[in-house]
C-alpha cells in the first residue's frame, strides 16, 4: 500500500544476499520474485544483484552521500559482507550474526 504512493520513476529495488540465499535454498522461487515485481508501481524495477553488484551499489551510495570522500566501506548484512574502496570490491558469504559466534569462539579473541 505505501509502496504505491512512492514516485515510481526513481525506485530501484536491489535484492541482495538474503534473496539469493532464499532462491538457492528453495525457500523462494523465481515465481515468488516475479510476484513481488507485480506489486511494485509502474516504472519501478526489482533486480537480483550479484555479490559484487551489491558491493558496487553500496559503495556508490556512500560516494553519493559523501561527494569527494575517499573512505572505504564495510557493510555487514544477514547473509553477506561487502568491502569496498577505490578500485577494489569484495563480497564475502559471511553474515554478521554467524561471524560473531566464530570470533567469540576463537582463542585469539578470548579475554
């Protein structure tokens, strides 16, 4: 309902690692993605992003918000982690909630 009130000429929905995982695991199907597309207003688009495209869009968003900024970015989500700086992009299948348990269990990080 609220989506239909948005200006549709500027809406780009990027589906990221959670959706990739849902498709890979069978929790969602391509038909589910198509059904979601039909709910978007005319002119809006939904694209399944590759891991590196996910990193590119996140770095581009940082650059748009901070023109002239040369800072690197680290983005941690539920199913992947992106790192980006000038000329370098990395996307890892490493989720923050899973990584926390691995780091906590590591003898290097024990107090």
